[in-house]
C-alpha cells in the first residue's frame, strides 16, 4: 500500500466542560516514510496544542485575577460607604451636642 497523506488529531478537555481539538493533514514526501511523516506531524500538533493550552490557561488566569480585583473593588466600595455612614453619624452626634467640627482637609475625609 502506498500512503500519500497522513492525518493526526488530538482532543483535550480544557476543564470548563469544553474541548480543544488540534489536528493537521500532511502529504508524505518522496524522501519520507509514512512513519517519519507521522512523527513530524505529531510533533507539530503537540507544539500547537502546547501553545494554545498555555494561552488558554493565561486567559483563564487573567479572568480569575480580574474577578478577584472586581470583588475587592466592590468590598472596598462597601467598606467606604459604611465608614462614611459612621462618620456622618458621629458628626451629627457632635452637632447635636453643640460641638462643631472643623471642615479643613486634615479633619474632613474625602467622601
């Protein structure tokens, strides 16, 4: 049997209920055996897979980092609102007892 073309595909799970398939078809050269062409094709597919897997992992990591930063920003915003409410409450209490606070930048928080 004379083999003229070969094909190699690999399917991997990306871990988020989806898959990634990388594959290629190559012609067997006049100076190559089908086995040699298959080894070269497998190496090429594995290299492509490594590059895309690293890229997918970097994307996943960046999304996770973004999510964490968004959560931290929301937590900080909530804490700032709580602090402002406590500050306003304390200020009203002092004013109720006739004590005025100075309104300089040193004593007045930037709410």
